C-alpha cells in the first residue's frame, strides 16, 4: 500500500498538473490568435497570453512557498482540450464559423482552469496557506473574466446566425 497521502500532496500534484497546462496554453494561444478572423478576438487572445505569463509566475511562487521546484506533470485533460482547438483551427480555417469555434475552444480551456484554480484556492485555505490562496484567487478572477468576455463575444459576433 502507498504511503498515507495528504491534502498537501494532492495540492502539489494538482499544482504540477495546472503548471503543465498553463505552459501548454502559452504555446497554443499565439496560434489561436493568429488564426482568428476578428480583431477583437485576436486582441483578447493576445491579452490572455500576457495574463497567462503572470499566472505561470504565480504558480512558481506557490511552488516556492511549498519548498518545491516548479515542475509540471503531464495534464492529459488540457492536452485533449487543446487538441480539439487545433482540430477546429484546421477544419474551419477560412470559414465564417472559425471564430465561433475558437471561442468555444477557448471557453473549454477557461472552464478547466476555473475548476482547477477554484479547487486549489480552497485546498490552500484549508491548509492555512493563505498567501497561496490569494494567488489562486487572483488567477481565478482573471479566468472568470476571460470566460465572461468570451461569452460576450460569442453572443455579439463570433456565433454567426444561420450560417
């Protein structure tokens, strides 16, 4: 039987997972931005890439708080979500539906991140790691704002009516 695992062990494991996810997202956002038809979507994706760079720095601070080196663990979930986004970029390139697909793919990423950061924040609070909880809360707010912006874009422009 494996040693008795703790909530801190689980938090570290999830931290590694989300660290890997954010690094993969950083690689993918420029491709999505370049593929976007609408300037507003392109700008939103570029802005979120900049936010993601800061989010990676926050994760590195939490690793430091935990006395660990920043190290990712392959995140199968985000790899699948990003692969779906890549497929959309390839299959809908040059079509009116591309931006709607990019928005949908981006929201899948945001929803994954919202789930992870909400969980990490709660665990940090339970472990009395209040500084880490604050960092997770900052990122959680950014992810929720990004999701709201994407929803607004989808409703206003990206989802073409009847096409």
